[in-house]
C-alpha cells in the first residue's frame, strides 16, 4: 500500500474546512489524476498525502508509516519525506540558486549533513543533475541562476529535481500549468513513464481534463473538499464531468482546443517521444 486515507478531514486554524471525510487508497505503482474545479481541495489533499499538512480528523498512512505517530517524531518524518517527491505549481526555489543546486536538492534527505553542506559550495553530482535536466530539455541551463528562467522552465527544474530524487511516491500539483500544450503532454508522459519504470506511485492534480483522461488509468474527482468519484478513466464521461465542473460554467477545462486523445497520429507520435540526451 502506497498510502491510505480513512475518513480524513482537514480544518485550518481559521475554521475553514478544506477536506471532509476523505477515503482514498493507492497501491504502490498506481498512477492517479486528481481533477476538479478551482478551490475543490486538490492541493490540500496532496499536502496531506505528502505530510506537508497534518489531518485534523481520521487516520492516514503513507508508505506504511502511520502519520499520527510519524509526524510527532522529527527523525521519522524526515526519513519519510525523503521518500516523497513533490512537484509544485510554483516551485519554491530561491532565485539566486543555481539550477544544478536546485536539482541536487532532491537528494538532500538522503545525504549526510556534511555532503549537503559541501554541495552548496561545489555541486556533488553534476553529471546526475545534468542527466535529469536533459530529460526535461534543460541541460543547457545547468549553471544558470534560477531567477534567469521563465516560469515554465522553473516548473521543469522542479520536475528534474524529483526525477533525480527517485522518490517512491511522486505528488504533482498542476506540474505543467506554465507549459505550452505540446510540452505539457510530453512532460506528463515523462512523469507517467518514470513512475511506471520504477513502480513509483504518481498522484497528479491537473486542471486540464484531457491530459488526465488520456494519460492516467484512474481518475479521482474532487469537489467541495470531498471525493466526488473515483473511477477508471474510461468510465468518466461528459455528464460526470459537467456535474463536477458545474460551478465553472458550461465549458470543460481543456489544455488545448482539441483533446489530446484525439490528436492526429503523427502529432501523438511526436509528443510521445520522451526528451533525452
């Protein structure tokens, strides 16, 4: 079992309830897409799974670690977080940091303190960082400062960091929101293939419904802080989606005018190639 949430709730200090009665489980190696309207609770759900937020109700277990016990023990929590890779919509990367250092940060939870400190002065694994950046087509940015990159490039640096980390559980919160449609598709497929190759669990929050349906076998709809449905992708139809996104108007959120799963064959073949040196 990769993670299990049993009747989990999350209420913030100001009284706002972000999640209610969440029941969600995933076996190791599953690939799940979270979809739903803005403010539905997708980011909060990922934060609870990733131990960034402690649930205020229910029971939760991540990578066989009960969170109610683990989160009270600093060393146990640090070890657990080293096994979880999180891709943020806006990566929390210092602007003056070099790209190579930002990527190598993926292994800080595994390295001893002396190695982590030394790597800030001189990068300890330049070839490893370059290989990860190559997979997201950013090898030429290896020694650039992060404040010299665009928003989309920063997102890809965050993805490269998780690729370098080789996490058992990958949590991606709108990981391609700043990318153009073709690059977004290639990047999502890269994450899916990475998870599949290492039997890592992948949970991605996506606003683009077509990306979710065409790349993930399991779709979880989130609305109002609750699970609206948890179904195989081929069982998620237009009526269900219209109900999920009713508050956002009649038009479903798509990454492109035409859904990716009906792209011409030639375009699909080109997008399916994973970028690598």
